[in-house]
């Protein structure tokens, strides 16, 4: 298997920025108010020299907390979208399901993200489930 390591060459593990800690705490509190059970979540944060961000969530199992890894690029909107997307995975403890995307769309809307840009980004990754959840939470596409 050939692995392209170019995107990993310039990423640096850092502590979670203060703004992100507040952003995450605020959104977790909101999720709890909405009736979601908030799990223990471990975080890893990496800065990288790209525009776009990415993330990865490992689902919780038994006594092990969920783990979220964020690769933070320079585009703030994209970074906020990725953090909320991964948070939706952790809170719902599911992969790219309707449940995850419905929560993600609620979080995007709550945080004032540009929903057209969110739709472009999410629709290019998991179009069927992302569009169905968008229609259920936001309105018709």
C-alpha cells in the first residue's frame, strides 16, 4: 500500500486553543440541554499548514471515552465545521448516520455557520445522508 504523507509533514501537535475549549464546552452544554447524553471525550489537536481542516472520531466503547483528533487548517469556517462534525460523531456515538448528520446540522445552524458552504462540504463527502439530514433539519435542498 502506498501512503501519501505530504499532508502529514507539516502538522504540529499543540494544546487545544482557548477559543476551541470554550466553543466545545458551549456546544456540549447545548447538546445536554437538548437531551443528549454527553460522553467523556478525549481530544488531540494538531495545527497544520493547509487551508482545510479534518478530523477523526473514535467511538466510545465500554469504559473508554470517545477520542477526537482535529487537524486544524487556516480557514476558520472549515475548522468550526470540522469540530462540530466530529462533536456530533462523539455525542451520537455513531458513524456517518442520519443521527450524526441531524445533530451536525443543528450545531452548524446554532453556531451561525454558512449553511451553503456546509452543504457543499458535507455533500461532497457523504451526499445522500448529509442531504437527507439537511432537508429534515434546515429545509428543502
